[in-house]
């Protein structure tokens, strides 16, 4: 299809209570810059049930316009309902490009929409830009296991679509809500929805794993030495109210589930505090956490690359350092 506007859209995922998930708010930050370079508006697309809270939030975070679809069919995410809604809106308004968070839902939704619109999709992007000569979006993503970065453009079809990793961009500070709000109704019948959400489980073996929205992450690397080595990592995380992360080395060794993995082949995160325990700091891991506000590294190798990005470094055995640190934190509580 041809673009009808120069606008850039950001898909805003919503929770069941109608609030906006962090990933969509984060994408408004690069979206504002890209929209300005394209000469169009930044439009937030909110789909869900009782989404007034999400609409207000994205308006406060810089959206020029909000298109809201509110209905019972959209309370829980389903591939069919959301693909129908988003395809309908894109066909009607014709944006030139759109950003979708590379979450489980976004990675499911993006390809469905791109296929229906017969356009391209660049998945799992970590950088965004505009090509000066053509005005096309330049989508940058890891390739070949994260060993090189591919720059991709979609010159012939519109809209240009891409999924972007959560945690890559920072949320802007909220301001006055000035966005124009357009309420749209998209009819979706029960017959069109071929799946049903029976139950949503947010934990693994009783442990919540939500790295993208965690304020504090304590990560264990190859230096923990085995599954039992994560015990002091978990104890520190519990004392801090943090989420447990892991490097690829620890996951590949089978010491912890992949849901905990941070890095180019795991989750990209940007918490307020990131504590790396026994993590050497391979370039693929650094790419997934270097945007953290404060990085603390604990490693007995003084030459470990993790110290190059750390704000604070402790050269020492994590099995000696972590229990002391955990005890000190507990005493202050």
C-alpha cells in the first residue's frame, strides 16, 4: 500500500487494567525524533479495554496524536483481534512507518500485520535512524548471533514496520497532555478470534521474571560456576527486591532458564541498578545492559571487560562479596 501521511506510529501495548506497558512509552522517545525527520506527526496507537489511563500516559510522554481502540475483544491480547484492528487502522490512515515493541506479543503481531499489508518487517531492532538520501527508516539489528549489526531499509513498500527491543530507549519525562485523541471502533466477532486466553502466568517455578520492567537486576554469569552458584545471586536479589538475570554462558550451560538471559540473544534492559556477578562482559552481553543507569560489577578478574562499562567495580570472589553485601543491605532495612 502507499502511505497517505508522513506520520510515524508507535503501537502501545496495554495491561489488562488498561494501563500502558513500558515498552510503548519507551518507543515514543525515538519515535518523536524519527517523526520530525519524516515531517509527520508522532501517533500512539492504543488498543485494549478501558484504556483511558494509557491514552493519558502516552499523551504526557510526547505523542502528537492518539488513536484509541477500546473494546471487550481487546481486553486480553489475541493475534486475530489485534491484527484485525491494527491492519484496519493502518489501511485507513496510511502512516509511513510504525514501531512495535519486540515483546512476545509484538513479535507475534508484527509479522501478521506486515504480511496482511504486503510490506516488510525488520525484527528485534536495537537502533533506529533515517537515511539522509532516501528518507527511509534505517533499522539496525543483530545478525549472525550478535557478531555483526545489519542495517536494513524498506524502500518500496509502506508502511515501514519494525519491532524494537524493550529497554533500548529511555522513557521521556512526562509533561502536559496535549495530544489529539481519536476514538476508533473496530468490530471483531467471536468467530474471528480463534484462540482464547484461559490463564496468564507471569512466573517461572514461583519466580517472577520480568527483566524489561525491572528497576533492579542482579545478574549471574559464568563465574557462578553452576546452578548452585546462583544461590547468593538470588539472595542478594531478594534483599534488594530485584529480578535475577543471567549471561548467555550461564544459560547455555543449563544453570538457569533462558527467560533470565540478558544480552543480544536475550533481553535488552535498562534498569536503575544493574549488578553483574561473575559476568566477564562479552560484547553481546554489554549491548543488552549498557544503558543501565548504574552498573556495579563484581569479578575476580581485574581485566574483565565488564569493568569498562561499570560505574562501580569490586575485584573479588563473588562468593565472598555477595553474602557480605546481602547482609549489609538486610541490616539497613
